[in-house]
């Protein structure tokens, strides 16, 4: 019988949270758990909600990378999910990657929750309703049989050399606009084969929501003076060492409460390393 572990209690959502990073706060963890693992019914209060098409962002990212691997004939035995948060994309990747998927995130709390979901094959958590009310959500992962091994670690997207292993595929989801030096982050994957092997796949998903509290504007990909978009700057940066396999947009939605949602559209590109 499935006895779900309690991942997040309702009282935690309304406590004064002293966490210095927003990604450590209980309410943020709750919102990402819902985004990564919640069903459409869990996220929205009615089946005809106008944002339902944006549901399932982690699964769609995994499927995009799977299709790119099939198209290029890349055998993905191992994959690295950088900025995994509570692990939804990592778990989705494990359904088709052959041997192992490693998820890393800079937030110890997010990694702890991701591990708990994996070990317990799901769990129970609470999400905020309006005012002082909360609602319980229960999620259960598919059977682990036939899936790749999943491992979650605390790690920094700007220090990928600290992650053991060379991977067949690396995914950076909503990461580049949250690191101090986006170019240096990309260089880790371009300049050597320490993290991503030659012939491997690099997938970058980013809404390019730049904020000076995360990185100095001089480091941002793109230039207002040169009228160069982040997408164009990314392509120019990667083109010498990668071939573009696929490019498009994927919508996502993060629920704040039943009447407030954060909608975004990530630019998604998949590259094969030369």
C-alpha cells in the first residue's frame, strides 16, 4: 500500500521564513512541487482554465530532448539536469535515458525534497489557497521499473567541474538568467569534454528574464545598443562548437494561488557538440 511521505505541511506555508534565498522558502518549494509533479486538476481550479495548455512544462522539456536524441541518433546513457529544483525534469528524463540521470541544484532544501519524492515514490504537500487556507496535494511517481537511476546532489551551475562524470546530455532549464556569469556557465560545456562529451546534446531552456539582483547587466546575453536579442547572442556564442538541432518555445506556469499564476514562455534550443 502506498503510504505517501509528508513533504511540506500547511503551517510551513504561512510561517515567517528566514531563508536567505527565495528558493529555500517553504512557499517557493510548494509552488515548484506543484509545477513539477501536480496534475492539471491539482494546479487549476477548473478544467477550462485559460492556462491549462501551459501545464506539464518539465515533461515537455524531457520529451523535446528525447526527440532530439532520436533524430540525431545520440545514445543518451547518462544525463545531467542543471538547476533541477525539486526534480520533476530529472524524473521525466529517467523514463527514457538508459542508465542514470543526475539532478543538481544550488538549494539544499530543494535537493532534499527532490530526494524525498524519489525515495518515497511521491508524497504529500500543501499548497496555498486564498488567505490563511491551504490545500493538500498527493502525487505518486510511475513505477521505477525500467527507468534510469536517479541521483540528486547539491551543486552549482557555475562549477560543473565538481560534478563527477562525463554526460551524454546536459540540460540547463531556467538557469542562464539566474547565474552571475552566463557566458562562463556556457564555457564550462564548450571548452572541454569534462562535463559534456563530444557528440553529446546540450539543451537550454530559458525565458531570458534578466534581473540585476542575479547578474550584472553587462554580463547578460544580448545587447540593447546593438539590438541583439538573447536568442541571437546565445546562437553566436554556441555556434563555433555546437550544431543547432532544434529550436522553439515552451510555455510554463507557476501557481501562486487559485487567482494568481506566473506564466512564462521559455526559448528552448537543443545543440549537438562537435
